[in-house]
């Protein structure tokens, strides 16, 4: 029994470390990630649960010249992020409310504070947001799509799949950044990757090795205590 409990504790620690060490890294090293590693991560992630095993995910893995073409298509479009049309789906509510407004502001102020960007330095804020579209210099950029004929349940499944990718990456010493910022630029991305009209661009994701020298990677978000969001029903 003691040996079994020790093994369980060790296994739990490994899994917990992969989950808790996951964060949105916003500066990567140029060191490449080989295709074998990417395939292994995606294969493991595909064990995510999905209703009736429909497996609604589709992934476009990009590197090098193709990744750069996505970057160029977006940054040369002339469409600023604040003017981009979320015409496929809405990520955020039209009007933020508590406690979500406070959490959102704390996230923004924390990140820009780590970068030394003041609250009125709009141009620097925009430049930092545009780094999404170079995948924060990660060597691998992934674009995720889902068939538009599927319903909300498949989007729930999709979230679990994305989380699996990020945790599997941590297990291999890699980091990620999930990026909804790509979604409103689907018209720019589609022709580069030949994405059919029946697929909605869900998000992008940067994958690679963290650049620990960059101040933005020192930023850590908080999590609300369980007492704020858990009810033990009696």
C-alpha cells in the first residue's frame, strides 16, 4: 500500500507540474522543434474526450516561409486588431462585467507593466499585440479550425484538445501561447493554408522554447481562490 501511494504521489506531481507550469509565453527562442516531437504532442493531445468520439479538431502546422506568409498577410492587411471583425464567433462579451472586468484589467496591466509600457502608450501596446502575428517569434505556429456545422459541444471538446497540446508540450520541456487573436483574420489566413469555407478559424498557437531573457516571460497571472468559484453541494 505504501509503495502504491508513493507511486501515485509521484505521478500526481509530474502531471500537476505540467499543468501548473503551463503559461502563455510571449517570447521564444529560434531553436526549431522537430516534426517528430510535434506529431507526438498532437497524437497524445488527440486523446482528449469528445462527444461520441467525433474529434472535431483540425490543425495546420506551419514553419518557416509558410508561417511568414501568414504573418505578412495579417500585418499587411491594414486592419488593426481593434478594428478586426469577429464575424465567425465572439470570444468576449460585448460588455465586460465583474469579476471578469477586474481580472481582464489586471492581466493587461500586469503584462504591460512587465514590459515597461505605460497605460497611455497606445502605440507600444499595439506593437506588443502585433507580436501575436509573428507567433511571438516561435519556430512553430499552429492554426486550429472546426467545421462550422458542428455545435457548441464540439467547441467544449476543442478546448480540452487545446489544453492537452499545451500540457503535452510542457512534458517535453516546451512552451506555448494559445492565440485567439488570429480568429478575426481568417480571410487573410485562408488562402495561405487553403482552409475551406466550411471551417472556422478557432485560434492560433505558438510552440517552441521559452526565451527566459525577455521580461514579458517573467509575468505570471493569478488564479482566484476556490472559495470564489466552488460550491460543495449538500
